[in-house]
């Protein structure tokens, strides 16, 4: 099992947040960027395109709630287009503007206030996250999987996609058993890697070959 996990982490890289250039830090900008990324990843579109679109939005100035609000709708559409996020570009551009407004109005621009308002309870945090346009159960799972690297109180966050990847590799599918295969600090990387395995049989076969 140790060999499989080591091979998995080596083959699959880091978290989706890291791919998008988001530092895994409990800071306002990083948490907002992660919320944007979760929104983009929630659509039926490849993760590579969602990550590329996030990078374009951040490069255009949309890496903070204020910055996202300052972008015009067309500027958001154009940034999404540069990332090839074209099927959902117009509706997503609208949603991201609404998300930025909620973060500013309800959380004063700082999603650490969401952690406080939830009492650092994962179920309550999920309820608050679902108040954002574009964030449903899938978006909550994406955000919390990645945010457990920043918010230790979410650990271990193991959802159905992670369990699917674990099953493919013959790893434990129960929360405690799977979480015990890596140090707590690596849970975000492990869950991201297992989601990739769940979506990519070729990657699963490569890891199992170890």
C-alpha cells in the first residue's frame, strides 16, 4: 500500500489549487481564488481547462473579490475564453461577479470569516458555501478537498470521487483507513490525486503497475 501511495503522489503532482498557482495558505486572496477554482471545476469541463481559465482570470486581476468585481463582464468572458472555457463563459462570468459581491458583502472580502461563522464545522461550512452561485454539492466537495490543506479542521475530507479513485487502486475506501495512508499535511495532495485516478483509468493503471 505504501508503494502505491508513493507512486500515486509522484505521478499525479500536487493539488488543483497548486496547478492554478494558488498558495495553500489561510489567507483572503488564496481562499477566494480557491472558491473561484471550485466554481470553474464544478462545470462539465476538463480540469485542465478549468485550471487554465482560473489562471487567466487571476492574471487579469480577478484574484481578489474587489479585483473580480472591478473586471467588467466582458473582461471576465475574455479571460475565460483565453483559458478555452468557452461552453460556459457567459453564465460563469455573471456568476463570478455575483460570488465576488457576496464575499465582499457577507464576509468583508475575507473567507476566513466563513470558517468563523461555521464554527469550524464542516457541515455548516458546506451550507454556507452552497449559498454561492455555482457552488452545489460538487463545488463544496472540490473546495473542501483542497481547503483541507489550509483549514486543518476540515481534515480528513474524503468524498465519493476520492473513494472511487481509492477503490481503483485497492486502497482503503473508509475515511479513517484512507486518511491514515499519509500524514495529515498531505491529505489535500492525496485526495486530488485520487480524483485524477477516478477520472483517468490510464493513470490508475500506471500507478498500479508499481
